[in-house]
C-alpha cells in the first residue's frame, strides 16, 4: 500500500468530519466577536448566470430575516478549467434553473438562449452602481428579472434610481471581485461566503440559514423555517401500476454518487421502478479538468450534504484510475447475478466512507464478497474489458440528454443532474400516467 493510500483515509476523515466543521465555525465566531464585527455575508453575483437570477430573488428575504450585512460582489463567469463543456453547462443551467424555480416558487422565465452580451454589459454597469450606492438587494432582483425575461426587457438606470458605473470602473470591480472569490476559495456565481464556509446557489441557503440561526442572528419575530428546506425523499411505499425505468448515470469516483445511490435505489424499491445502472468513467479520466479549488469545495459540500442525509461519508480512499477501472469491471458480473445495486453500494461505501483501497486485491475482495460476489469470479471479470464499451455507450447516452456529469437520472422525458434533484425524478415517477386498460374483445358467430 502506498503512503498516500495509507494516510488519505485518516486525513480525509479528520478534514471532513462534522466535529472539525463545528470547531471551525466556533473559532470563526470567537474571532468575529473579538473584532466586534457583525455577521458579514459575502454574495457573488454573475449577471448571466441563471442560478444567480434565482439567488437574487432570495436576498431581500435573507436580509429581512437575519441580522446580517450583505457584501455584494459582481463577478465574471467561472474560468475554463472550472467549467468544462462550457456550452453544455450554460444550456443546462438555464433548463435546471427553470425546473428549480417552478419547484421552489421562484421565477425564471427564460429556458431558451442567453441574454445578449450588450445587455449583460449594461446589467453589470448597473449592478456595480447598485453595489457602490448600497442598493444592490433590490436592484439585483429587478435587473435579473428584466435581463432573463423573454424577450429581454432591460430596466434603465433612472428607473432604478441608478446612474450606470462607467465601463472602466465596472471592469475594475469585476476583476477585484473575481480575485476575492478565488482567494476565498470558489469559482462560481450565485455563491455565498460566511466566516470560512461556502454555500452555492439557493439549494444550499438552508445550510447558511441554519448556521445563522444557531448563532442567534434570526431577527425578532422571524419564524425559524428556512426559505428552501431540505427536500425529503420518499419514505413510504407508493407502488405504481407500471412504473418506468429510472436510468441512473453514476461514477464510482463521484462523492455525490455515493450520497445519491442508496436514495435512488430506495426510491426504486418503494415505487417498484427498475433502476438501470448506467456507469461512466469519471470526468478526470475522460480528460475533463477538475481544478483543486473545485475538488476542495465538492468534498466539503458533499460531506455537509451527506451529514444531513444521514449517509456515512468522509473516510476516503480516492479510487482514481486503476481502482475505479477494477471496480467498474465487476459491475456486469454483479448485474448478471442480480447483485448490481448491492455491489455498487458496497463499493461506494467502501471508498467514500470506510477508506478501503479498491486498487488492492484485499480491498476489492472485501467490497465484492460482502456484496455476494465470489472472489474467483471477480478475478476473471477484472480481466474482461467489455465494460469499457458499455461505459462509453452510457457516456454517449448521457451527452444525448444534454448532460455530462454524475449523478444524473432520467425517467421518460425528465432528465436531471445532481443528488439534490432526485425530487424531480420522484415527481416524474408519480406523475407517469397508468397504461390505458385494454378492453376485452368479443367474437360473434352467426
């Protein structure tokens, strides 16, 4: 066993533990109090980002409910290395924001194209002016609604009581905001930063709100319900007459897949829907970059999400490369034996929660045998490379849905990406019409 594989589980278990996160929060609070500072929340807004348009609609309620100082920063799109398949990302963001807005009671009318570059530039000048004059909260929501309307209906500066910042000042603001975002450790718009911790998009506002409530920052008279609470999974049987298949696109190296897998399998069990395993190679093994800053946020966020879902996570032995390939080679064998789900769960729990080195025979054997596989059969399967073509076929199918990352799910015409979109698959299952009954036919004789 290499030194990295030996040390990684213990180090990650400490770095991603709930105890360490709470200790960090406590230290940040002591520092804040010692300096006599208020609760300062940094918000990074990207004008042409659909998720920023949704976040902007929540700002007024956020500052109205909590005793916080919102420090707004207008930013540029993420750098290329943090946004692989940018064209796909932009298109998917619009579609996903439209879906999320309907679900969360927000507004995102444009599922078509991006706003024109000139309109975005004008919006940035007004947003920077709003920051400079302390009017960002109201202006950001109004500008986002106007910019993303279909067709766009840009609000004029005078209509907002603003004189647009000049282009040079706007460029300086964006450059400084981009640098601050990078320095603090993120790369996206629609992001909130509070005392050492990041929260991306409206999906993660509940974590920030709960933290602020724990610190006593909830304003007098405000109720304790968060704006967008955790979406519960189905927990009682709802067997459907003829449930469609759930296509589950997964990667053994994806921490979010580790969180989603037990939940989607349980959804299938409760509804009677078959869950089809559509395994793909990890992004980095497909040549897509995943920069360090992105990996760090994903690990922290996944640990936070796993905690609220009650999913074991954090003692990691990264299966990049050979461990993932060996693991994927056993999926066809497990499926032939009717043990596909048990094996996938065993592998994901092994590498993401138990620190098992799947690159070693002893580690993979433990994973395989507790799922019900024979090690002698597993050794033969490891040498069979047929899984590679299946993985490539699955990748092609994933791209055909307009997606490229995992975990992703598809039911009928509904396709979503992310462990926090499983509610959309549940809704698609529950709203699937039952097959029309076939009237009996009668033959008459004379």
